[in-house]
C-alpha cells in the first residue's frame, strides 16, 4: 500500500481535522447515501442503467459522487458504489434487484461454498481506482471517502441469499457451524481489505466500513463471531494514513466493541445521543452522526432544533463529523439536505 | 372494571409470582408468538381461515391459545389475537394480508381521518371475552395473558398504511402535525384501554402491551410523542389487579422510559443483557426475556449455554419471566421450544 499523498487543502479540511480530533473552522457534514436517489440529477444519469453496471463505469461513478458536493456543499464526498461490488468483481454470482437489494444465486451453506468464493485481485476493481483518479482533481479540497461492507453484513447477504429482517440463517450458521462461519468471514475480510487498499492507493482520504446489520447481534455474539474479522480489515489499514470510520445501525449495545475494531471514528445511529455514545466509545475516538433521517421530512423549525441538539450533544465528543444516523431516504427533499449543511456550518462556526 | 377473581393456583403460579417479584419454585417461561405458525397443529386449524376471521372465532382462539400449553408446558398462555383486532372491531377498514401484514384502506394523514376512527365499544369485541371465558376452565392453573398493541405501533400501521421499515410517514406526522399525532394516539389509547379492560373483565391474569416498533424512536421523541399515550393505557389498568408487561424491540435506549409508562414487567430484546436492562429499568420492576429467537436454530449445546446465560443474567433482576427477545420465528422447530421450557425449569428449580 502506498497511498497517494493528499493535497494540503484536503489534509487540513474540516472533515479530516474532525476525524483526527483536531479543532477546525466548523463541524464538517456529509450524509450517508448523499449520492443517490434523493437527487433528480442522480435519477437522470442512472435512468436505464443497472446498479452494478453504474458502479463499474468510472465516468458515472465520478459524476454521481460529485453531485451532492456540487448541490449541497458537503464537507466530504463518498465514492458511489455498493457493498456487494467487490463480491461481484471477485466472481460471486449476484445481482442488485431494484426494490429488493442484493440477490445471491447460490447462498453459502457449507465450507465448499466458502472455498468457491474467489479472492479479489486489485485488477478486478480497476474501474474503482480509475473513478477515484478521475474524482480527485474534480474534488479539489473536498476529501473523498472510500468504503466497503464489513464481513458480517456481507456474510449475511451471502448466507441469506438476499436481505433479511431476522438474519436467522446467518445466525444459524454462526451457531451451528462456527468453522464455516469463520472461514467465510476470513475470506470476506480479505476481499474487503483488498477492495479498501485499492481505494487507498488510488487516493481516498478516509474510509468507512459499513457493518449495516451488526445491530442484529448481542454484544457477546458480536465479540465472538464478528469483531475479529472487522479488526482484520481495519487493522490491515493501520498506518495507511487514512482515518477509518466504522458504522452500523441499532448498535446501542455495540458501540464500545465497534470502537475496539480499530476505528478512528465511530458512526452512531439516531437512537443513542452522541454524548452518551462518546461515554461508551471513549475519548480516543471521534463520532459521526446522528440526525434521524426522518427529521428531514419535518418542518424547518423542527429540523433546525434537531440539528442544534445533535451539534450540542456532539460537543461532548473529542471530534464530531455531522451526518445522519442512517442513509438519506429516497423520498427526501434535497433542499432539506442543503439547508442542514448551511445550518451546521453556521451554528458550528468557530 | 370488575376483574374476575383468579383461582388460587393461578394467583400463586410461578408466572404471577415472578411478575410480582416474589420468589417461586422456578423461573416461569413462555414465548411471544408461541401460539402460531411454528406449530403444525396451528397450521392445520388455520388452514383456509383468514387471520382476522380466526381471531373472531372463540372456538379457534381457545384451541390455538391452548396448543403451546399442551405441547410445551409453558407457564403462561397468551390469548391468540392480533394487535389490529380492536381497530378492525371498531370499524377501521383494514385486513391482514398473508406475507405482508396489516394493510389499511385509508391511511391517516389529517385530523378528519383521526375523527373518522370510531371508538370501540366492549360489545364489538364480545368474541374475545367469550374466548377468554372458554379458556379459563381449560387452562386450570395456567395464567392467561391478555394483550394489545400500544398507541405508537398501532399509529404507525394507520399512518403508513401497512408495515414500514423506516416509519418515515409516522415520524413526519409527529414532527409536522403534532396536534393530529396526539389526537390519533389519544383515540388509539382509548381503543386499546377498552380492549384490555374487556380482557381483564373476562378473566385474563396479566396483560402485555406490545409497542413492537417503539425502538425506531430516540428516547427524546419517545418521551415527547409516545410515553404519555402508553401511560394512559397502562395507567388506566392501575388497580385492576393484573400485572402489566410492556415490550418493544430494539429498545436499548428506551428501557427506563418504557418502565415509567406504568409497567410492572419490562420486556427486553436479546440485544441488552438482562442485568444491564435491570440497571436501566430499576429494582421495582421485573424483566421478561430475552433469548435470541435465532438461537432456537442452534445445536442443542449452544442453545443450552444461551438459556443458562439468560437465566444467570436474569438473577440480577428482582423478578424474571423467561421469554424470547422477540416472537417465535415461523420456521422454528417446536421441539426446540419444548426443550427450552424443560431446561429453564430444571436449571432454575429452587
């Protein structure tokens, strides 16, 4: 790994300063899923193009990643991609079905299925590196966040065959065949680490590891079945010079453990106030979050009050990256997002 | 309200003793959704009969409620019903669609929609009272738990028009039209209280108020928009002589507030260990829970270890009713449930 040096304006950006727990001119703000269906310009460029195909076209990835930066003036861009992109690139037979999500042709049930998952080579995701190289000059002083799905969340898709509310098959495999489970997660951790290293080498300024569904687990199960594999990914980026953000939903009881996975910044959903979260995560990590995405449907004065509350609670943390507590919902009015960016900047100006 | 006196064997049952935080011969155990799709005898009697229709037939309700008592030897029966039964009985146009859940013909968006929701009269749920009267002699010493959905969860179905992952419309109504929201919840609290009083009068020995989706809210929103209405329901049963159990999923941050709603017993999902939950709920309330329903798919030795852990953690509480952390999943092997009952009894025998 030989990360491209970042321009000084990126290194000194409010986003990277907050990740490093250094004071900055204002609290930085970006939104999970900011590059996506809430934007009419996104729906326009995506028209007729499948999700996986759009993630493989550097020109489209570049355009879509830039859209929310242009429109909202967010403090960071996040690479447009999907957590199953590296799996598809490695050769796992899956598709992203509109209205459903990832659908896997042959779900994992046994060790042979795990062994059949190919490793990922950097060349297989050249288009991602190319998109990042296209993006950097366009972004100027705005840092670009790379991302990947964490082993547990990827494993859940592979074991369930698609999205699941209960993760019952996933947990059954964990409990019933821990050797298969750990082999699966080791393979996924390798793929994820390769995917993130490609992004770091191509020039992302930070990475976010999404363990979207980790909140389905108790802390004991998380520590036994998940933490070692997330640690392998985040630990593999130690010394790479990029802050590592780690996020999941419904993780009230997991925040301490998720911080231990090797995160520099822990993402928090809207259920746990940031001051409470900081108590669990510790003073050596920044926090990211945590406006309820549904407050974007609220009247302006309610939304403002909620933004103020999140900023106030975030002052308890040694560093705060303002974000939602989960992704932007597709039916969100983009103007509400633009107003939140302006308000965060105004209220937090130092 | 003039609750029927319970037989001494019911009053002294391990279940009611645990609810009252009194020591008993063993830790009582029952399972949310124990009367349901995991049982072949349930699928047989339900064949060709719609969910709402089956809830309206006292003979069927009686049979289905008894099935898990006969099969597993659980320490309590729970009335077979659905949280939308009182709404349908009052005249709200809705149906329970297999594979989807409740679907409401005309979702609530304005005050006129709230005013159009009729009040519930006791006579409209006579069939529920009749089922309870049929059940009591059949159940003998086994206590019968009545139940209802809490205002927030019912409101979510009425506002969204059906099940929702995000509850976005519900929260938008809360934030944007709090007068409509509170009027809706007041009406729902009245209906729920009427429904529970019918059950208490007919002879249930305890009630459980399900606020299944409350965990979608931050504590601040829960306290502002939900707690007063749940309090109105649970407070309306004060002095009725029946323990009140209050349960929701993903409520790590809400346990203190949910206890304040007027519960004698707070149900806890599997994410929060019972000893941790007790610290939040306080020593004046019992807890119920909290085996992960997915552990029922685990090998016998893993399941046993988890049952032991839950019992151990439950010893920190002043009273413990063993249960799952959420409902029995339809694909569960009923024999696993039977084994859990035997194991809980064996391990907790005093």
